[in-house]
């Protein structure tokens, strides 16, 4: 596993990764519980050291691709904010490579666990469940950033994967659902270690609720979200100021921020706040908050840099210059408020307006806002869903970007909300901008990859 991780860290291209020593992984790493847990934990360590994919990339790039953040880079075009990302742009190249590097690590763990007979049944189930959950999580973002252009990778054999073909999105979603359903049968409600930094059964339920919502399986989405909400493990929602603390009651799954030279290196705090001039919130987002919204008061801040005041995200308060012994803020990946919003949106789609409004009002009450009336029309209720997702989940894990992409247009159902919303504020917007390009170097290496429309093919 050490050799594998070193190879992943040093690689410059996906195909430069040396073939993983599967025999070593199976025979050594998964032969005792301590080594097996360490190998599995390396997956989460990779997620916080992959800045272009799992952590800051999804929050930073997607916020700019949508209508949440803008930058004032000097001598550099903000391609994400313009939604005109070149296919050789280093940020998108790194995001692609890091995503598939994560899959290589996860698939190696899955294969090692499937070949191991040295672990206790309980530990084997837990670790395999976590690995399957992690593969579903990574694939969810790969397919939602690159769509029909990604290959479906389920084996750690690099030579086999070198010529893997792009597949339709539905095949990837089918694999995601299959992995999460298997994970549900292996995980338990109890967290396997201190804190909530490794997935449990509720994490699988929460991610599956989101996946079902994206797939239009609304009854299933309600079932999964209700399981999480009704577990009472995460209710009631904590105060706005306590939402992003390590001890947050609503946290379903968190990542531990890395420590660098005895300083806390908080991913989102660093990227979205500390570098204030690089991620100012847009006027459109700021105008979306209702008066007296506690989220606006706690999760948005004015930061001065070079005699200029920038209004930035302030959900996380720890920055690179904070000592290690400051109060913990773990990076929240899944949290309860999203589950209320998933259930509300699915309810609207099924005509369950009263139930949807009730879920929206739970989130609004935490924000100090008045309740919505129960007699909203379906269109009014869907507009309320969009509003609450916008101001609750801003700059988190690309929610706004993915929402605008997946929602049909209001004035023209043949378009998407991205076309309507972003087309009105971004002069260069094209419908093909909803997907990121497959990197040029990957197209040159693998002739079976299909480029997304609107980008060069070689």
C-alpha cells in the first residue's frame, strides 16, 4: 500500500501510475486489522490532499462556474467563472487525474478486501462497506462534472483501464446505486471510530437519497432521506453558528483537515475565505438572502485585502494561520439540512406540497425566518426549494452548479435552469458549458474516450 500511495502521489498522468502491487496489498495490508484500517483511512486522507477534486476544487471551481463566486485574478483569466474552460487547463486536468487516482486507491482496497480471509466478519463488512460507499461518492462527482465522457472504472488493473471507454451516465448511476445498496447491507448506524470521520449506514442512506433525487426516483429519495431524518442521530438542527463545527450534531460525514507545519489547513476556510479576493460572493447570491436571515449574518463576512473589502463565504472560520490547538472545524461532506431539502424537492415533484413545505420550514426556522404557508402552488413550492438550496448550501460541494444543471428550465423546459440563470448573467454562456472538458492529454492517450460537446476532440 505504501508503494501504491507513493505511485499515486508522484504520478503526472493517470497512465503514469505504475501497476498497483495487488498481491502485496492482498497478502500484507489486509492480513491484520490495524493495517487494513490504515489502508482504508488512506482513502479519506487522499480526499483532503486532492485540492482540485474532492475538497476545495468542488467548492471553489463549481461556485465560480455557477453564480455564487467571482474572482479578480491578476494576469489570469477566470475560465470557470466564464464557463469557458480550455481542455488543457491545468485545473481541470488535475481534477480529472485526482478523481481517477482516488478510484484507483478505492478499487485496490475493494479488491484486497474481497481477497482477504484474515479479518473478522464485522471488520471486513465495515471496511468493504466504506470502500463501496467511497467509490459511489467519487463516481457521483465524476459523472456530474463530466457526464457521458467518463469511463466506468471498477478494477485496479491500470493496464486494463488504459483503454477504458466512455460510458453513458446511466451506467455510472447504476453502478453508484449498486455500490450504495451493497454498502447499506454492510454498514451499521454506529460510527466505526471516534467522531464522524468515517462513513456509517446513515452516510450511505444520505448519499443514496441525493442520487435517487438526481435520477428522478422521488419516492426512493423520500424513503432514504426519511431514514436519516427519523434516525434522530442528527436532530434537531444545531444553531447556525454551530453548523460547521467538528461537534456539529447535523454532520453525517466529515473529513479531518490536514495539518501542515503545525498549522490547521482548513480547505474551504483557506480557499473561500482566506484568499478573499479570489472568491468574492456574487451580487446575485448576496441579493438572494432574505432580511434577517441568520445564515447571511454567520456564513458571510467582509474581509479586507489590499485596502479593498471583499464579501466572502464564512462557513468555516479556521484558516492556514491558526494553530493546531484552536477549536476543531472538520470539513462537512454530508449534513442533515440537505436531507430535508432532498425530501422537500422530491415531495414537490410528487405533488406532496404540504410535506415539502414542512421540510422547508425546518430549515428556515433554524435560519430565523418565518414559516412558508402550506398552500403554495407546485411552482411556488419548487421556487422555494431552489431558494432554500441556494442560501443553505452555497459554496458547498458544488450543489448550486449541479442543481442548475439538472433542473429543467422554467420558461423553456427544453433548456435547463443553468441556461436560464447563467445565460442571463454570463455573456459567453453556451448550453455545452454545463460539462467540463475531458483533458487533452487523456484524449491523446486513450482513443476510446469521448469528448464532451463544445470542446476540441484532439
